């Protein structure tokens, strides 16, 4: 699907109006990373909906204005009591005491004032240093996050290239147990026999267990490969090649996989249409 | 007192996260009318209930501001979504009090057959929905106004899931054109 086709499909409108499911939201985010015009189209629709809402003159009553702004003020005060270092709640604390009124002792008072100023200065330094340390940590976290996102973007681009190939047959594997929200998808290139697996919604297996993919060939379930539980995230896994398959399934086996599927442990199954 | 300065979205989000007075003051005065429009889509006949819901929207926005993700949507869209979810919950509560089960009730049907002539007080998105062809209007009304999933809509309207999906997509494309027309 090109960016243009995606933009024309109504998917963006569904996202903005809150009518999209988790998969559609993830696809939108992937498309926005790859195509800036998709992000622009989404923002343009958001703005047009905002303008639609503004077009009607629906001012709240004066009573509501006062009530709600008072409520917001209360929430702010509650918040600042719990978080006293909130920048908006700066309280001015006097660091310098009044000089002693006795003219004879003014030197001693001046000295006391200097000591207090020094202490104040030290406190401020501690404050700024901790802020600095905090920002430095946050900056490093952002860098790490950025790296993760870049890797993720590259993965998504690669997946997308595979998924949109016209030779690809998509086999949706739904949960065997009715109502369980499990989902995995096989992308099978019937020309090259390559099989890719996307673990859309499969819980991480317990330690010692591992998911295994099976292909049904001539009525028998043939091993198509195991999935590394630490690498399960939304990424395409390349499995074993198959020239023919009538169905695909995933079962939960002991670590290392099994020669034949444990039939009671089959999680999802999908027929090739 | 309405604030005199204006802020870019990024500046405003920063002020809100800092819990600055002027941030929330601006947020109220700049967006309350638009959010009230969203709410009145759902409760067109009760201005007092609408204003109570508006207050609840702002409480939630205050308490959840750290969850707002600027990469996913603009600030207004996020707040309008909070408002919509609140209205859907409120309408569900009212339905439960009225004792109806989870099937189409009379008021659902009224909602679905509403035409601009029959409901002149429909505004904003609710008004636009009434201008769609019947199948698309039903699907999108059940989804947008009542928060039903596609699966639930398929059961309520007794049509296949695939039909629900295509009706919603076609309806959304038409909505985009209708909005662009004005």
C-alpha cells in the first residue's frame, strides 16, 4: 500500500476519531515514521475536527467558568502540596535576617548575614546540581530511546516490504480456545516458499517453554521452526520454507521444541485460503 | 480572567506539565467551548449535565496530563477523546439505570434513524453522521456515539464483520468530504 492509498483509505479518520483498534494504531504509527505525509494528513484532519467543534458557539455559563477555574486552582494547590518542588509553586524564603537594631553590634550582625548568605548559596548550588544530574539522566534516557526507535523503524520498514509483496499469502491464525485474544499471522511467499511470522498478540511463554510454528503438509504437522521468547516483539520472524501448506498453527512446547506438536498445547491455528 | 497571551501547542504542553497557573487557565478559556460542543453531541438536551461533564473532563485532563503523548495526537484530539469516553460512560450509566439490556433499545433506534429535520439540535459530528447513507450512519453512530466495537456492531445490526468494517471506512471517507465542504 502506498502512502497515498493509506491516506485515502479512511484509516487516519478512524484513528483520529478514536475508532481504531490496537493493530490499526500501531500501523498508523509505523506509517507516520515512514511517510511524513501520513503524519501531515493526520494532523490536518485533527485540525479540521477542532474547527468543526469551534464553529458552534457553545460557551459555558459564567457559573460553570467560575466553578471549573476554581476547581483547577484547587487541583493545582493539592498537587503542589504533594510535589513541593513544582516550579510553579516557588515560595520565597527569606535568607537574610534583619540586621540587629543595636548600632554597636552591627559587625556581628553583618557577619551572621554573610554566613546565612553563604549557606543559601550552597543550598542553591545543591539544588541546581541535582537538577543538572536529573537532566543529564533524562538526556541519556532520550538518547537510548532514540536508538531503540531507530532500530524499530528499520525493522518496521523491512517488515512492510515483506508484507506488501503481492506474492505474499496472509494466513491469520486465531485462538483455538474460544474468546482468547490471541493472534499471530503467517506471511507466506508462495513463489519463493519463504515463511514469515508476526506474533501480533501472543503472551510471553513461561520460562522453560517456547512457541513452535507448524505447517500442515499432506495431513501431517511439520515443524516450521521455534520462536525465541526474548525476541517475540512486533517483528517478522523468518521460519522454515514450505512449498505447500494447508494450514499453520503455533503450539507451546518445552524449550528447544518438539518433533511433533503437543495437540492439547496448540494456541492458534489458521487455514490457508 | 481570560488570558491575553497565546501559546503554541508545545509551549502550552510544557506549561501544563509544569502545573503552571497560566497553563491551565489558558487551557480552560481556549478549549472549553470546543469541548462543550463535543459533550453536547452526546447530551444535547441537558446543559447542566453537559457542564458537569465538562468539569469532569478538565479534572481528568489535569490528572492525566503526564500521560499525554504528543507523538500520537494533538492536545485537543486527546482532550476530545477523554470527553467522548466520559460521555459514552455517562450514557451507559443512564441506560443501566433505565434497566435496558445489551441490545438495541428504542432510544438506539431513534438515534440511528435521526435525520436533520427530526433533530435540529444535532451539532458537530453528530449532525454530520445523520447525513450519511443508512448503513454507514448506523455503523458509525454505534461506534462513535456509543463506543461499540466492530464485533458488537456486527451482532447488533446482524451483518458480517467485514461489512461493518467496510461501512465504517466508507462512512469515514464521506465524513472527510462533508467536513471539507464546509
